[in-house]
C-alpha cells in the first residue's frame, strides 16, 4: 500500500470510527462539534501532520478541520471504544466493494438527516438492542422474509401495517377476533 493510500485509509478509519462511535453513543453524536481549528494545536496533532506533510499540504482548510476534529475525538475515546471502532473498520475493509459502497452511501444519507430524525432512529436502535437476542433474531428473519417478497406484496403489507397503526385498540381487537374466526373457517367469509 502506498503512503498516500495509507494516510487516506487512516483518515477514513477515523471518520468511519467516529461515525460508528456516534451511532452507538447518542450523547456523543448529539454534542456540538468542536470549533473549526484548521491548524494543529497540540503536539500529537502536529506530529500527525508532520508524519504526512505532502498529504496535509494537499488538504483544503475544511478537510484539515475535519481531520483534526476526528483526530481529537479519536484521542478522547476510551480504549475499549477505540478497539471496537478498529474492529468495525476491519469488518468494513473486508466487505466486498459493492457492500462497502452501500455502507458509505448509508453514512452519507445518515449525515443528511435532520438531527431530530437521527435522534429518533438512535432511540429506536437502542430499544432494538435492548431486546433479548432471540427476539432480535426473529425480527431479523421476518425482515429478511419481507425483503424477499415481490414488490407488490411488500407494498400491500406496508399499506395494511399503516392501517393497523391508525386503528383504535377496540378496532384492533375486533380485527384479531375476525381474523381468528376466518383462520378457523377459511372457506367462509370474515
């Protein structure tokens, strides 16, 4: 691997690492970014820039700011968080190119979401992570089955789910009762 590729990899590692860290640590993800710095302010930051002078010189001021912000975040992480991030990056590096492309596209879309929506998604993810592993596995299997359905059938299921969400508790009970009767006597109407 060339020197340029190594530094690019380092910058990508830090960026991806911090995104993964932010996704799993809502308070970190919601904190405001540090102010723009553009020039190394600590010995460690100066050493980073000095190790790669040509690459540093070719960065725009915005890119330098982002590298330094990411480096500062990396330095402030706990060792176990760094280790997890490094494992995530190794997993990412071992993905097929198309899968890596999808991951990066997902990251780009994530960054474009409004902060309120990101917060909602982080809460939903935290709830999902709090489920027992067997229940999470069952949900993943159902999602994979759903993904395998023809588009028209998926759309029908989504439409039915939206209707279900709009029902009152009484309407849901009645629908369950009618569905139970229909399942017991499939040749008769509901």
